[in-house]
C-alpha cells in the first residue's frame, strides 16, 4: 500500500504483517492507521483505489484460503478489503497483498450485520 505525501496522507509502504485482524495498520514508528481509510495501488496500475468495505473470509462464496504466492493459509479472521474497482484484497500474513476478483455473498453479509 502506498499513500501520497501531502498534508492529509502519510507516505507509507505497508507490509501485510503490519495489519492486525481488526484492520489497524501498525507502522514501525508507532503510528496506527485504519485500513478502511487507506488507498491502495493495484498491481500493474499507478492509480490509487479506495477501500469500500472490510469484512472476513466467511462472507465470500469462494474465498482464497491459501496465498497463491507462498501457499500459507489465510486465516478466517483476517480483514478482507472490497475495493472501489470491485476487486478484493487479501493481506497474506507472510508475504504480500493478494488482489482477486471474487463473488461477494451479500445476502449472508446482510443477515449477519443487522
């Protein structure tokens, strides 16, 4: 994740192991940021994309349960991001951000969050 360096943003490259299961980013200098208020740059793009919603893997029809890069298991309580470009972002605990297009189980999500 990258942020433009201006008066409203912090210039930060965040590793996925700096994010806790509540969606809080813990920077090395002790600063904490909310992942829901961040912008990310998708692979092969230079444009920032906003986070629309954060939820867990159980709300996915066909969730990725293993990181495609390192094969480590993605825990069910890890925050998953729905981005404004309709991609989902999984923060692997061990290596990288995984960008994926998936179906979202909106009915299940709506029932659980009433």
